[in-house]
């Protein structure tokens, strides 16, 4: 069982992701923006994986900045990005090392594979 | 010609310049072969004749008189004295005259040696070149895009008026300087320098090299640079024409359009994600036998979303390049092959064909459905090849999805998801106005051949499934 922080500004999408992840036996934490996510990350709460949307509210690359700060705070943290936008090489260059990207819309199967692969790494 | 020794005489007779020797009274004492040839005269007509009397007084030229009567008496030698004259025998000529006083022991009065070089052609070429240059400069100045002409050492020979006006510099500030040294070194970009160094030696033009920077007095600008080698017939020296196209406004429109596309794409994908989420939510409370159907629905929604991305990468205006589109589909499907399917390759063999963007989604879904079927059912051992091909046959596109797998054992026995897959294929083919070509019996593998019209059916007549 792992603890996964889900950062998604779309409430329904976030809750469905929580439901999927919980159904595989993991514990979830959730945040709707960068500030809420950073509060979780600054706490003593165990977090194994950050699953974040790249585009958070008005911040086009909010997820990238969040992941960078999160890894500074917790170097062992695994990161899974998601986005509905097209991803350019410039954006990919901003991804932290060892992270993965899951394109929207993702199926429960695809999310499970990505989460499983990152937790096993 | 009287010269002290035979070797000197040989030299005199072989030099291309016309030589004549005058005594102190300006009578011609001798001339060389080149003189007779150039001025179409002979030794008999020439020797002993006064220079001004020679050839019906054609040498009685004011400029020559000045040289012989006013300059030579006061100087030992004169070089590069230019005389332009209309000679009755040979026409208008420009002569370059070198003169030298010669004193010998037996001739204390001294003689004058005149070396006359016919530079008419060179001067004419120079005038022609000057006229050409003026013409080129006028053309250059009428072009609205700023441009410069560079020497092979990358220094500026000339800059157009537009260049000088737009970048606020004078012609003197540009000439002899490198482009990289201009302004605030905005053009000093290693990649551009590297490309420019190849233009002349390798005749490799630069096409659309973009530079975005802050320019004094202009603000932030985007310039598109194009360069090519220019040569003048009969001249082996080459120069480079470098044109600067200001694409700032166009670039801004493209960026606005891209931003809008991204925003719409973001919203569509999020909405599709919500639909996938709703299906996942429903599936959670659905009886096990139905879950497979829900999952298939989620996968197809994912395929539609992915196709929108692929279409945007293959679109040329109102049409989509079939070859590029198939390549993108193959790439995306190959990337999703993991685990038991990782030994399967998906290849593309397609002619450069276009389909209208309205039909691109059903076309992609059709390919996706057929290729997914092959991946799922053709390779029980996890290795094999799926080939996506498209070619023009008459006024149709023939799409073929083939695999080298185990083949379809009993085509009539498909049921459940497989049957629905076949039904979807039939629906997409009808939507595209096409037909499925009956397959021949194959020893191994499966080949599905579909013919689609190249042109879009007129509105209202499309053979869309009822």
C-alpha cells in the first residue's frame, strides 16, 4: 500500500482518480492547486507518489514547478504528470528526472500501469 | 627595333604591350610587333614618321601632346597616363601609356620609350560592372524586406535602404563589417554562423532561420532569415544574399492560434477525462460480465483523444497527410505495446496522399480498430508484424491493414467484443464512403483491404450508415 498525493483542479476528475487509486488498495491525499499540495508536502505525512496535472488553474506549468519543489523537499518522491495539452520538447525538458507522463484522457488501466511502474522502480 | 642585345630584342617583340621609341623631335625611330598589330600599321608607314603625323594624324591627340610636350620634358618617367581616343582604324580605344626617357652613349639627346597598353575592354567591363552594380543596388533598394549582400569572408558589401532604415544604421556603418557585429550582436548566433559558413562553399541555402530578440527602436521582433549564393556570369567570385523577413505579426497570430488550440484541446481532454471517469464510476457498480464493455468504451474514447493530437501534427490546412498520420498512429500504438505484446512491430508503407480533415477521425478510428484487433488476436506468441499501408488506386485510396499472425480461423464465429469490433469497422467504412474489398484466402496472417474515395462526397450524398 502506497500513499499518493493527487493534484488536480478539476474536482470530478480528481475524485474519480482518488476512487480508482483507492480501489487498488492505496491511500490518497488530494489537492486542488499548488499551494494546497505544498502544504501536504511540507507536513510529516508519508507520501510515496505525486500524481499532478501540469496545467493547474491559471498556471500553465504549475505541475512542473510543484514537482520540482516537491522533489527538493522529498528526494525519494516518485512523480507522475498528467495533461490534456500537447507536450512539447521544451516542456519535457522541464520534467524532473525519473518522472513519467500520462496523457489525458487516461483509462483506469493506464493509470494503474503507470502508478505500478513508478512504485516498482 | 634597335636594342643593345638580341635577348632584349626578343623580349620586346614578344611583350603584348605596344612599344614605340621616339627621338627628341618626337619622330618614331622604332616600334614593336604588338604596336603594328594593335594599330594595324607597318614598319614602313611608322619608322621615321612624326608621332602626330602617323596614320593620317590619328595620334595627334591633345592628351598625348600634354604628355609628350609638357610632362616628359620635366620627368624621367610617367606611368599609367590614360588616353581615350577615337582611332579611325580601330575605333574608340582607351590606352594606358607608360613613358620613360632613355639615354645611350651614342644618343646623348635621349629617346622616349612609350609602352601603350590597350585597356579598352577592361575599362568597358569596369563600366558594365558599375552599371550592373547600380542596377542591382536599385533592385535591392526597391525590395521591401531588408537585405544585405555579403562577401565570402562574411563582410557586408552593400545593404538595402530597407535594412538601413529598419535597423537605423548608415551605409558606412555596415560596409566591411560582419552581420554578427551589427547592432547589439543580435545576429551573432552560433547556429546561424555555422549555416552561413556553408552557403558559399557548399551552395547550401539557408531557409527560414528564425531569430527573436529585442532590437533598439523596434522592440521585440522575430525575423526569418533566408540566404543564398549569388553569382555573376563570367565571374568566379561569389557573394551571398541575406534577406531578413519580419515575421513578428505572423508569429504572434500563430502563437495566438496555438494558444487557443491548446486551450480548446485542454478543455476537450478534460471533458473526455470526465467521461472516462463517469464510465469508470459506472463500471465500479456494474456486474462483472459488463465491465469488459465499459473498458472497451474507455479505450475508444482514449483513441479519439489521441487521434485529435495526431491530426494536429499531420494537418496541412484543410487536409491531413495520410502517410504522416499513419506514421503517428503506428508510433502511438507501438509506444503502448508492453509486456506480452512487446515483440510486435507496427510498420507503415504509404504514398503521399491527403484526406480532408473532416474524415480524419473516422479514418484513424478505422485503422486503430483494425490494428488493435491484429495486436489482440493475431499473435498468441507475442511476436509478429502489423503493416499499415495506403496507396492511390484510380480515384480511391486503398487502405490495407495486414498482419503475419495466425489468421482468422472461423470468420463467422466472432462474438461479443470481437463482433462489435467488426461492426465498428463496417460503420467507419460506411461513414468514409468506402467499401471493404473481400479478402482472398491467405495461408498465414490476415489482410483487410478497404477502398475509400479520394474526394469528399458532396454534402448530403455521403454514404453514412443509417
